[in-house]
């Protein structure tokens, strides 16, 4: 079974090894990509796949697909310290969502102005090595466009 994972935000893809946080850069949470987001003002962050919102915080969320695969979207690095300031939650914990549905609104410029990196790791949580393909780094993605494929 393959499961396409969409880009939750527009920007340029980077390998997780370039994320300035060892939790992501060492692959501790699982494989995936990071996105250096476009700086175009406040924008919605989209669900990267259809499923249920398993966790929801202003700075991050997890969508669990029917297959059991969970994808984490983290909006910036150390942005938990912003205590929700600058983020607007649109979704609700435990609610089913369709791929491409807006979950949170945020402004990467605002995050950066507050002294935090706006890089967005998108991770297949606890997925074994080799279960994520199409990891095209240094390319431009649009929100809702193809980011990578989970193979399980």
C-alpha cells in the first residue's frame, strides 16, 4: 500500500538532517522532509493526508490515516515557546479531515521576527527506514502538492 503525503505549506524542501533541532535532524521521530516556507504572510497549513486529527497544538499537529500511519507537521523550531501566540487553530482534536483541509493559520514571517526558525518538519512518525520514498530535496513545493510517499 502506498500513501501520498502532501505539502502542508508552500516552500523549498530540505532533508531533515538540515533542521536545526536534533529531534528531527537525527531522524529520532521518523523519516520525512522539511520545508523552508515561503514568506508570504499568514497562510493556512493543510492536512498532508486524509485521516483523523490525533494531536493538535497551535505549533504542531498529527494526522493519523486509516492505515495507522501518522504524519507530524511541526510549524517552526521551538515554537512551542510562543505559547500559541501567532497561530490560529481551525481544526479540532479527534475530528476526521480530508487531505488539503486547513488545520492552522500561521505566519512564518512573524515566527522568524520573534527569533524562531520557521522550518517545517513533516515526519512519518515511527516509520521504519525505507518506508518513505520520493524524498526530493531542494525543490519547490506548493501547499497541497506532492511531498513524499509512505510505503507500507
